[in-house]
């Protein structure tokens, strides 16, 4: 049985993110027993656990011939919505992972306004960012943005109405970035997209 490394105590979020960006998380966690993984440090250390659930959704998307992108929504230690991209399999460009997860969680989100965290393996597009504002997502956690198509920057340039505190979304990026990239590359559309747009994979 593989011996896991002990998770260090982080001084701040940046220090923790640097560790997950530069190390294989399987050195620290047995993801086959994810529900029993303990995160003893800051609350932020739950992020890898829930991002892994989003990665599982992305895997399903890849197997269905879609973009390998997945999403889960967690308000209080429990997944209330999840989804993966189904644009190709359902012939509808609007069926993004985030939209499906939000649709599944809509009733619970009404009861948990500005409390939920949305985890997505790929930075969300403008449509999905807009949907998060409507549902008053409190926090957005993302994995990668290889082609710079993510729209989190729009949150700094919102119309006055959406600058109210109740619409504010905290953003954390590059959680399990390596794992998110690996699953993204399994998606059938990714290879053509990378070549067409000359995306450099770092």
C-alpha cells in the first residue's frame, strides 16, 4: 500500500495553491477513498476534494464524446448539483457543465443564497458566469483555462446593479490544475481545438 505524504500546515492560500500546482495530489490523498480524506488545515483545503468530484463528471463527458469539463455545487459539505458538458451528445451548445449543475441545484440554491461554492474543472464562459450571478453563487473554484476563454474577469466589470454585495463571487483558480488538464485532454473536441487555436500546453 502506497504511503501518503503528510499535508503541511499552510501559512496562506497562495502557499497551498503552489503545492497543488507543483505536486501530484495522489502523493497526499487516496482519492479512491475520497469520502474519507481528511483535510486538517484551513477550510480552503476542502477544495481538492470537491474538485475531484468535478473531475469525475468531466470523465463522464469525455466518455460521451463531449468536452471533458465537469462541475459540482457545494453549499455546506454536500453536493446539491453536478453536471458535465453535453454539448455534442445532445447537439446543443448551451448545455455546459455549470448550467446543468445549476439547474439541478436550483431549489436548494434558493434556500442557500450566497452560500454555495461552485467547482468547475475549466474556467466558465460568459454565459455560465452570468448564470452564477443569477443564482447568487458565493464562491467559484476553477481548475484550468488553457485557451483563455474563461470569463471570470467579467466579474470586475459588471453593470452597477450586479455590483451589489449579494452578487459578489469570490474566485479561486488552479485547484488540481494538472488533473483538470489531463482529463480535459481526454475529450474528443480538445485535440482539434488545441491545434486550431495553437494552444501551448504548459
